[in-house]
C-alpha cells in the first residue's frame, strides 16, 4: 500500500517582530483537502509533529470567509473531526524515517514559520527525502520548513529549485507583512530558490523534480492531485 507522511506544525502561535504572538497553527484546508485526496487514492497515512504534540488548527482557517462560504467551512471542520483521533496522537517527527514513505507532505498555516523553520529534525528529514527521491509536497507557509534543511557542508539542498509559497503580496493583503519578523518569499529567494508566484489567492503550483509546492490554501487539492499524477 502506498503511504504518505503529513508533517504538521506543533506551534500554536507565531512570534511577531514586536514580541507579541499571533494565534495560529496549521491551516485547515491545507490538511483536509490533501488528506482526503490521498485517502481516496488508497494511501496509508501517518501524521507527525515536532515532539509528537497534538497539532493546533488555526481557528481563522475554519471561518466561512476563509473557505468560500459556510457550507465549505462546515465540510472542512467535519473532515478534521473525522480524523481527530489521528491528530490527537501524532508520531514524533524526530523518530520518523522519511524513506519509509512514498510522499512527505507539509501543510502550511503560520505555525511552520515558528517551529519548522528552525527545526533541525525537520531539516534532516527534508534533506533525506529529497536525496532519496521521495516526493515532497510543501504548501503555502510550509516552505518555511525548507529553510532549516542543510547538507553537512552547510549548503542548502534546495538551491536552484523552482518553487512557490505564500507570497509577499498575499502576506501584505492578509495584514501581517508589516508585523512579520521575516517574509517567506524573501527568505527563499535569499537562499537561492527560483521562486515564482501566481495571482494572489488563486491556485498556483510548481513542480521541479520530486519537489512539489503550492502557493496558498486554494492550491491544496491541486497540489495533492499533481503529486498523485507524478507517482
């Protein structure tokens, strides 16, 4: 049976540049939509977080306005409730062997900006997955996790890769750019990624070798289906 590892943030806040914290976690649609796609395709699914802590859903991601209406918001919330038992007892990211999976998928939300961006365990996992040919799906703010990946010589494994992620424009329109300690698009470009973005809030994905990235929540299902097609 094919398998996918979902790596979720364990953070429930994002520390802003003035020292205050912004409540966050993972973005609901970015887990629910890909999880449903892989489940329907017959994949065995594992969820892992740093330290094995139960992940926190960003409550803003459950609002009607974040889901195109109340009906879709209710559907996303219902799906998360159906997999609640899995979410309450995730595996420890530090114990995961990425080469045991066909796909490693990182949903976003602002949480990864807090913990996965500086997680050595996550960085090692991403580097090992990349080097082994495991397909990587990284969505929205989750490319922040790529920042922690390093080879033994200190180089960044994703230099030169074509990819996308939550854009500066989207962060500005969301009202958090001025408060952010750093912007994801800027950091990816500074490290040597070949970054591109589509229109704000619209579906946009980039595929380079075994790295598959999506720009925002609207890209969630499309990204998962493109990975299935690549497999």
